[in-house]
C-alpha cells in the first residue's frame, strides 16, 4: 500500500488526483519503456498534485511538464522517471545532490529511494514552496539550500550521484569534481532545441561520458534570485 494512502484527503487525492489517476500514469510510463520497479513504485506513491498550483492540480497525472511560477516548470513525469532510472541503474546511491529544486518533485522522488538528498535552488520563492511540501509529506532526509547550484555543495561533497535538472551550455567541472569514485552524474546539456541528456561516470580511468537522449529543459542560470 502507498506510504501516503492513509494520510489526509488532500495528500491522498481524489478524482483527477486520485490513486487511479496515478496508476494510469504509471501504466503509461511503463508502456513507454520505464522498467525499474523502484522508480515506478515511487512515482505511484508520490502525490505529484501537491507539487503544483491548485489551479493545475487536475493535470498533475498527465505526462506533461507544467508551470510552477517564476518562468520555471515541474518536469514531465516520463523525464523524472527516466533520469532517476539512469541515475540508479548501476547501483543505488546513498547520498545524492540535485541541482534545481524547482517544485521539489524530483527531489522527493529521490528522497523516497535513497538515504540522503541535498538540493540547491537559485530562486528563493520556489525553494520555500518546495520546503513546505517536504515538511507536509514528512520527507526528513532532504537538506536544501538557496544558492547557485553550479557550484554544487562543496561542504557535503563527495556525492554518490548528482542530478542536474536545468540545462547548461556544457558539463560543469565543479560538479564533476564533487562525484565520489564510481559516482554518476546525469545532466541535460546544450542550447534550447538542441539539448541532450548526458550521463557521466567517475571511473578509475577518468570521466566516462554517454549521450542518452534528446531532452528539453529550462536553462541553468547563474547567480541567485
Ligand atoms: N527538479 C525540478 C525541476 C525544476 S526546473 C522539479 O522537479 O520540479 C529547473 C530548476 O532549476 C528551476 O527551478 C530553476 O530555477 C533551477 N535552476 C536554474 N539554474 C540554477 C542554478 N544555477 N542553481 C540552482 N538552481 C537552478
């Protein structure tokens, strides 16, 4: 049974946000190629409707990105599922850094699966909203910080895995340097319209880089707001 199934009606959802709506989304993600049961089960349990504005809640279990304010978006469920799958494919990481908290949904997915998540967001208002959601859902294994995530989180490095959820012009060496040996980084890279999802593994021979898929993310920006 879902971890949240017995909770308040608001968390449980009803109608367009019900468990049935979530189940249908999971079937769709599975039919589109998401294989990892841990990922599918996590998305089945997590109430995505709590990560978006109430006015859009009825669309929470459509497989689509949605606006979250400040010109930013909550990623499409397929993309969240795929990025999580490729991040944990070889080994389940213990400590994960996420760059670009946004709504907090991807972070909550990770926090449901690993021991500790660190997340950095450059827009203060989005971070405050995300923190409220983490508290509401009782996700106690997330540390978050208002900063330019391109710098990573040096005091807590190294990380077993790093996920970047906004697209930079190139891979950030500062982030790669914060990977533990054997660690994995997943990040969209490239200009709008020509972005690719990359996975980099820190091996004894150096960084091994793979291109996984064409994607479309909001830009990774400098500074804080
Ligand atoms: N993971 C988010 C996706 C949000 S979109 C979710 O599940 O909802 C990407 C986010 O990255 C936006 O909130 C944007 O403000 C943030 N971002 C962009 N550049 C950043 C940077 N340099 N440091 C931290 N966050 C950044």
